[in-house]
């Protein structure tokens, strides 16, 4: 496969601190350009990474140098930008979640399919050795009885779009999507039913701030998901099987130097501590995205995953207790 030329659309702190360094670390990818409305940031980043810089996205989308556009903008504009990029003949790698609407996700998947373009959703933690270890516990266990998954973060000093409902701010889309994507990835071939969900908003807030959901998978596993903003930090997954249990922290967001720890209990509750591998999950994610590009089977599988995630989020949002 020839070298993939990637342009990054959106230059917030996340893109500057994690995305640009990760892309630049991969031999199969060349960072050819950056796009943002902020002229100063474009100039500084383009100089630092020795690539083109655009303030006008039309120029980026019209560039023959660009094969892939990585979208790193507020959630609420992902749909519009991804649609533009696909119509311009570009493959799209997009920050999670791809959209905050099941209908919009369906539209983008159909558009990508019609135009022969790859579309991926950047749940970076799925590609870290830590998550592979969790999956191994699931696959090796007799049966998973239940999963408890929590992700909550303190209030941010500069929340930006996260406090803007028009940009899909709030805990549901920014935080809960991690928990739902995790359990869907652990039980990929099963159907899932929402038994209960609630999405709550604290007084005087313009966006939702917390929520929880109980899901039942078709082979009997129950999962309890909980998420929130403005809370003490929590980032963990706890699995209870018929023949043991497994717990690990920082399953989602983690620094690149993080070394995972696994607390494992056998049938009788005897606990052992296991250490995992250090890895930069964004680099691992991009290696996997490169692999997807040349595999029709993986392209199709990613489209199905995108739709399954979006459908579950839709069912959680619209749960009515009936």
C-alpha cells in the first residue's frame, strides 16, 4: 500500500498534543496539512510539523495531496465536515463520536459506501493492549455474568464546546460513548437491549451532566454503565464471570506512558495482580486505521460498528421504560 497523505481538520489542544505527534510517528502515513479558522495556530503548527496549512477548508478539500481527512473538531460539526470531505473524494477518520444522531450516522455510512470511501470512528482505547487484555478475559471466561463500566471527569476550567448544546456538548456524547462502545466491542456478535437509562442535567446547566444505563446482551450478560461530568475522576471497568472477576482502571483515557494494572480474582476470590504493556493508544489506533484502508472486510466491519454504536446511543437517549 502506498503512503497515505493525511490532513487534520481542527487544531485544538487534543489535536496538537496527541493526534499530530501520533500521525507523525507512523511510517505508513504522511502528515501533509492542517486546517483551522485560527490563522496563528495554523501557522505555528504547520511550521512545527513541516506541512501545509489552510484557513479555508475548501482549499484543503480541493488539494490533490490529501487522501485522508482526520476530523478533530467539536462533535456537533462532525457530520457536516465529514459529509464535505467524503463528497470531495477524501477518506474520513473522525474523532468519537462520529455524530450525535443515528440518522446522521446512517447518512455518512451510506455516503461513504456510495463514494467508495473509508469512514472510521476514533475510539482510541479499543486499540490499546489494555483493552485487548480485557477482551481476553471475556473470551477465556466460562460466562460473563455482568460488567460495570464508569467514566466521569471533574469540571473543566475551559470546557469550550462541552457546555454548548448546539455542538452536542454534555456528558452523554462526550463521555458515555466510551462506555457504550466498550461493551459493544466486548460482545460484538450479540444483540443488546436497553433495560433502563436516564440522562440528567444539573440545575442551571445547559447540557446534560450525568447518566446511567442498564443493558442486557442476548447471551445473558448484564452491563451497568455510568458517566458524568463535574465529578471526581473515575475511569474503570469491572467484569464478573462465573469463574472469576477482572478489574482495571484508566481503561479509556490514559497518558502514553501509563502501565495498566489488572486485579484478577479466581473462582474462590483469591486475588492476583498483573501488569500490562505501556503503549500510545493513538499510534496503535492509526496503525489499525491504515490496516482498514486496504481491507474490504475491515471497511465493512467498521461501518457496521459505527451504526451499531449510534443505534445503541439512540436507544439510550429515547428509552421510555416500556
